C-alpha cells in the first residue's frame, strides 16, 4: 500500500510517500528554522503562511520524484493534531481537497502516534515495532512515558506537569545565546563541557512524571547571579543536558521494570539526543537488565517532524476525521 503523508503541525512542511508503513519512496521537507531563528521560537502566524506558500509544490514534487501518478496512491494521511491550529489547517485543507478531487481515501493521524511510527521507517521487518512496549515520547511540545499495548490501547504512565523536555532545551539555549532550535546546539556545546561542574536540581514529582521548569529557573538564576560572561557555557550546557537526560532515562527504565516490559521505544525530537540514548543503556546495565532490554529508536533524520512518519502511521494506525485526539487515558 502506498500512503501519501502530510505534516504541517508546527514549522515543518513535509510530504512523503511510504510503502507499507516503512519503505520511503519519496520525501520532501521545507524547514522554517531560518525564518523563525530571529524570533528565538516559532511564530504561529508566520508558520501558517509558510505552509501555504510551500505545500502545493511539495505535494506535486513528491509525486513527480517518485515517478508515480495519483492513481498509484492508495491513501492520504494528514496530521489532525496536536499542533498549531493555523498550521494544521493548511495541511488538512490540502489533504481534504486532494481526497475529494481524486477520490482517494483520507485518514487523520495523531501527531504523537506518528512520532512513534517513525521507528519503522527504512528498517527491516525484523526490527519493526511489536505490540506491547514502553515508550518515552519527548519533543518540543510533549514529554510522556506511555504503556502501549497496541495503537488503540495507550496509557500514560507519566508526563510533564509543566515544560516539555524539548521546550526546556530551547529556553535554556536562549539563555546561553544559542540559536533556535536549542536542542542540537546544546548537545554540540555539551560535548566540550564538564557535566559535573554544576549541580542542578531534579524535581520531586510523581513516580513517572516530569517537571523541568525548576531546572530551567535554576539555570536562569545561576546566570543572573554569576553573569553569562563569567560562566563556562559548555560546562553549563553539559550539566543541564545531563540533568534532563538522567531524569528521562531513569524514569523510563523504572517504568519498564515496574511493568515487566523490556521492549523500550523512544520517539520525538529529543530522542535524537545521543547522550539520552547512552544513558538509557547505562541505566539498564546499572540495574542488571542490559541483556534483557530491547531499545528501539528512529534513525536520527526521522526524530523530528516529517511527512514519512505520518504516512507510516496512516498505514499502521489510521483514524477517522472528527475523533477527539485526547485519546490517551491515565493509567490506574
């Protein structure tokens, strides 16, 4: 089955054609990073305008690059939330128009589920996600630990009570005068820093919940007290990254143990962080489950928003338009 996926939930306009949920036939993305860098973050009105300018060209070019006709496309999948409403509407309207004009099946996709499905992209069938696993979903808008029995049975074991991990990375990067998006720049700077120099706090919240606002504030107070010019930014970046990644990895492994589920999946933009990936394995080894645990992560170029993950989800877990996307229930 060939599925055309459309992603426009935030600041990436991306279109892809994917076969059977894993093989990428064609993919094109227009990034708005340069547009929003001057503002230090995404401006919704500008993002929506950029989507309008580029989405038609991307759709038709994606089809042309794959040497396909519309009659070859079996299904169109589009993100219907969560995301910026004005940006989402651009993709949804384009998908609805194509579906109506060409009589192609249309399905709406939960953006968070699409991130999880990115784990199958360009991988061998033996490495595909199996049903029943523990997932850390960490991005600019969400940070959750999920128990996934199947794509329609998902429970939140824990989640952030304030900032997401990705948002914390972006805000601290801004404090350090690093460009947007902050995550990759903090990770690069941290490689030259000493992660033990600054002792930063870890929030005391629910067993598998997260809180990053206090950590972010601690960095701000340190900069205000000492002066950014008097601080080693690489050391501070390394210490901050270590605090966030330790919190994520520690609770993910504990959730795996408590639920006796040793298949672990990470997804979302923050899953691209190499230190996070290292720490998950380190924590598993510390608890003597390194040999039992099976950790899966997307290829780095599919961690952030992309049309291919939407097309993959369109094959694996299509939903109907009009569904409430608050589909997750808090585990009891």
